[in-house]
C-alpha cells in the first residue's frame, strides 16, 4: 500500500481513500480513512468548520468517473 499512489486516481487504482491523520486530533490518535473524515469531524469536533478541511476528503470528478467505471463493469 503506497500512500503517494493512493492520492491520485488512475484506471488501475481509482480510489484515493487512504488513512490520514485528522488535523484536529492529537497526533497520537489513530488515522482516519479519507472517505470517513467528513463524518469524523462532524462527530468528534462538532464546533469545527468542516468546510475548512474539505480539500482533505473531497472526491474529484475524475475519481468519481473512474469509480463509476469500476462499479459498472462489476455489475
């Protein structure tokens, strides 16, 4: 598992979901999966402005297209 490779979607690896540290948690806390970060911030840091961290958990249009392709071919 290579975090650098996971940060850029490709046909071979369309998902950018990877473990990362919540910028609001103590560094000793476990990593959070990218796709779960939005919910984590809302649940664990309710006073935080989640929009400030959108760049950390957003899914690009390219990634959506690639993931949809994987889903459609497996149906």
